[in-house]
């Protein structure tokens, strides 16, 4: 009995992959591009503290809430069709944001951008599943997609820092428009349609329940980050949990479910989704804090902060390459668990830095984090695609990417809240007379307040830097703990695979 070898992809398919990497890069980049643009936006639009926080994370929350629904639509009506529709929507929303005259319009534009990104993201990964049948080629293609998608979150502040050195803040969004135009022109030629079988009826009630579950969970996290676990946050969490239970119940009984929850019976699928969510939560939250540490505590400009952070992007690339080289020689469970453990080691390094620590020490620890993130993401995404049946690739990708994007948004809110609480407590203890002013809220406010005080402001600045670094350390310890727990789970779930 002979086993047929899956066909190898040709040059046109690889050119199509290059086209698919563009939206993967931009979707993740737009999560983090505001890390360096926030001071310029604050100066131009004068948003309140709450508005600035919404500007930072509404994109990720909307994106995470819609991914499963959009992935299911792509499976039903055509993934390339959804990709091109998302490209047009994403480009239009980017132009709206670039010229937004008020903070309110900026927030609305970021929400629309998240909806466009949710249409783009699951289409890219599921189309790769359809384009590459050969396992080795698919693994390479997924590795390149991982470099673009995971590396985009790292590259966002780098690209933003360069653009802000020469242009106004809107340029960090306007750059999306020509890239989306290129995708609209090249996509129909180089990317084949897939998933447009139209079998059965689209599960609209399931999509509504999925959206309600995600919105409830997202709002609960957002509300808790701003006001603590009050009645509104608990009510949102309860409503989201109820919608999630109804969604799961419907998916198990529906003739044509939005997502086949039986996929989670495969340990590889569940471990891959959990690993993606864990590394995204820890890495996004720390990345948000890291650029403030470099720009405010160490006094770097956005451009030089971007230059210093360049090794972190290379760490992601190296992690993907090492994971690809180990697959087939070492068990997948060992590779995934080791990648998570390596990232945890990097977070332990972040937890050890001080306000006067040399920047290479901090960048080294941050690069160790991104190395582990690259290794984990490359293998996890391949496991998701290899485990899911081809006709459910879009919805499965939506589940995995929902974990990634929800992890990004929750990471910024959770680790940011932990760091802010430690910072405020440190300032109240070291400089109680200044805690009621801007210095008691943010380290950037402390820097401005200390500058206005002249020489008398030096003790306040030193106390603020010490308190902020203490918050960064606490976030690092939290990230290390989360990733060690995820490593243990992955090692057990994938034992022997």
C-alpha cells in the first residue's frame, strides 16, 4: 500500500503568501503602534485619561470580540472574499483615524479599525491552510505568518517611532492605506478562493451569542481595570458567562455550528490555543510598559526607543526559526513547553531591573521574552491548523486568534493595572505631598511636575522612577508566573505527541 505525497506549492502560491503576510503584519502592528504615539496624540487632541485608555485598547477588544464570527463567515461565504472586504474596511478606517480631529472620533475610528482587522485576520491563516497541503511547506508558511503576526506587535512601536520623528501622529495609521490598496490589487490574482461552499445555513444566533459572550468578558475586564470589581463589572461578567454557556450549548447541538467545539477534545488544539493566549497576554502588557520605561525613565526619544527595541523583533524571528528546526526532532509538547519557559525566564529578568539598570540588560530580558513568544506562536498556530478539519480552518483560526487578541487586550489592562497600582502606592509612600497631583497618576505626569519644580523636583522624579520600575517588576513577575503555569499545562496536554 502506498501513501500519496501531498503536492508541493509553486511560485504563485508563495507569492500569494507574501500578499497574505501584509495584513497579518498590519493587524498586529496596530495594537502596539500607539505605545510610541500616545504622547503626540495627547498633545494634539488633549484626551482625558479614560479616553486615552480607550484609544489604546478598544481596537484589541473589538478585534477579539468579532474574530470567531468573521472566521465562520469566511468558512461559509469565502475566505478571500472576506479578506478583500476587510482590506477595504481596514483602509477606510485607517484614513478616518489619521485625520480624526477629536478624541471621540479617534476612539470610534479605532473601533471600526478593529472590526476591519477581525475580518482580515482569520482569513489570512485559514487561506494558508488551503494553499499549502504539504506539511513541511505549511509549517514554513505558518512560521512566516507567525513572524509577521507576532512580530508586527513588536514592530509597531519601532515603525511608529521612526514615523513620529518626521511626521505627525496620524502617519502611523495612514501608512495602512497603500498597503491595503496593494492587497486589493494583488489578492484576486495571487490568492485562490476557499471555503465558499455555502453548505447549510450560517449560524446567526451562534454568532450573536459569541459576540455577546466576548463583549461581556471584555467589558468586565475593562471596567475592572478602570474602577475595580464593581457591580457593573460583575454584571457584565455574569452576562458574558451566560452567553458563553448558551453559545457552547448551541454549538454542540446545531447541525451547522459556527465552530466545532469538539476540536477542544484534541489536547493539541486546546494546548495551542491556551499557549497563544498566555504569551499574548504577558507580552502585550509588558510591551506597553516597556516603552514608557525607555522613553520616560531612561529619557529616550520615540525614534531611539524604537532603535533600542530592534533586537526584540529579531528575537521573534529567531524563536520561529529555532522552533521550526526542532519540530520533527523533538516532541511538540517539549518545544511548546520550553518556549513558554524561556519567555518566563525573560519576564524574570524584567522583574529584576531597576531605574538605573543599563538598557542592554532590560533589552536582553525583553528579547528572551520575544524569542520564546516566536517559538510558541509558530508551533501553536501550526497545531491549530493541523488539528482542525480543512472546512473549519477559518473558525478554528478565529478561536486561536481570539485567544491571541483577547490576551493582548487583557494583558494591557491587567498588567497595566497591576503596574499602576504599584506605582501609585510607591509615590504615596515616597512623596505623599505630590501624590494628589499628576505625579500620583502616571510617571509621565511626575516627570512634567518635577520639571516645573526645577532642582526641588529631583527627589520627586527619583521616587517616581523607582515606583514605576517597581510596577514594571510586578508585571514581570505576573507574566513569569502565567507562562510557567501555561508551560506545565502544555507539557502535560501534549505529552508524547
